[in-house]
């Protein structure tokens, strides 16, 4: 879809769209020519256009309801919530394309993936340490717990719809894909993403509604990526000699280092598994084993908050960027460095 579009709300207000700044499996995100930090999402071909218009309209209305007002409180706003429904007004789109205007998360956040790789951290979040990752994990768990408490299910929780700030604040986008109710009407979640889909949904038919437990699986994956410098918990070649197919294949077969160290083969340069505090390692085992109940977002938030209490973190005498739990007698990041990689290297001399 080309830029230079104009969109119009139901009340007749118009906005001119500028550059395309993002795209996903369903739609495109554009800058908006407005004094306020706004962007617009357009969805050209929803499976059911009328249902999609109704979904967005209900979310716009819910923005003023008590359960949502609390979620949107505070500065900066944590959710790219639909502010108003819009439709393209140009003559080249005979039937128009539906979408909505929402807050521009770039105003206060950076893409979540910037916290998950060494090069992106150095370029965009140069002061980030493992403590920043812990704070981001806590912020994400708290936000998800609040959403669940108010009856929302994200359904497609992944790095691509998350945002992070320098201090570890977290924001979330793609609200229009969530599962929620409005009165007696249920608006089901539809989307799922490889690597962030719970095992029970992998074997289910496309369109099977998600639930809070499937969100809790994706949360655990994301927390693992945050705390192990981007490493996916189901990364690794099968240790039985079979071919690596995908994260999802490893999920289905229970190949996960933290559950069964002998199930996968990983490079020695990845962060060591024993860098995790015991209580967090146990939550990961519960989250990724195929038996028992997964930890909820609230349980994750409580455990992560405990690891950020005074006295629970210590610094490394060799590298000030190497922060780790006091449960580890020596620095896990220095151990990683000895194997050819450093997830939190010292800044270049000119930045020091």
C-alpha cells in the first residue's frame, strides 16, 4: 500500500499518512501528520471486514471503561490502544481500507528486540545491563497480569509487538488482535507466531482461541530471552542426532536446556544456564515442562520483583557491565567471555 493516503474518522476528521514505518501479518503502520505522537494501522484484507470494524469500534469504546482506564493510566502510556476508527478516503481504494489511529510508541520506547542482541544493545541501549533485562521482564509480567485481570488475552505475545525503554519500561502494540469480550459478544484471538506458541495450541486447528495459559507460555519464553541475552529457551540441535527443524518442533518434543540439559546441543558461547537464580530457574522448568500448571504472570512478577530487591544483585570486578545474581559465586558473563562471546561487553573507549 502506497503512502500519501488520507484517512477519515466516523466524525469526519481527516489525517494525512506519511511514511510506512512497519508491517505485520495483517496490516501496515504509517506515520500520521499530526502535532501529537500518533500512528495509524491499516488492515487491507481482514478475514471478515465487518467483524474487524466491529472489533476496533468496541476497543475504541472500551478505552473509556473503568477496566481499561486503569491500564492506560500513567506516562508514558504502555499500550498502543486504538483511539479512533478510520478508513481510507482516497479514490484508489474503491471500498476503503479500515484501521485505526493509536499512540506512537516510538515517542517513549524502542523496539523490544533492541534489548535482545549485543549489537543492538550497544547501539541503542548502551547503558543496559542484566538488571535492565530483569526490570523489563518484571514490567512485562506486571502488564500481562493486569491485562489478564481485566479479561484480556493477548494471544500472540511476541517480541514484534513489544516495546522497551532505557530503564526497562515495557509497552505493547497490536491491541486489535487480542481476545476480549464486550457484553455477551466474544472477540476471539486468531494469530499465533512460531516460537511463542504454547504446545497445546501447536496441535490445535488454526483459529483455536488462546487463553491466559497460552499467554503465560509466551511470557516465559520472553523472560528467558531477556535474562539469557536473547537466547530462545527451545534453541538447540536435538541431542539424539536428529535434524533441527524449528523452535516449535523442539517445543512439541520437549527439547529445552533448562528442563533437560541433555536434550539439546548448544554452542559453548551461549550464556550459561546457571546464571539464573534458583527461584527463576524453577519457574522456567514449570513453564516449559509438559506437565503441571504453568506459572502465571502474577507469579512471574512476584519472583522477578524479589530478584530486584536490595542485595540480590552484584557487580563484576572485571567489567562494570557484568551484573549478576548474588547466588552465583563468580561472574557468569566472564565465563561466557572465556568461550568466545560477551553479552554485555565494556563500551568502546570513546564511550567510557
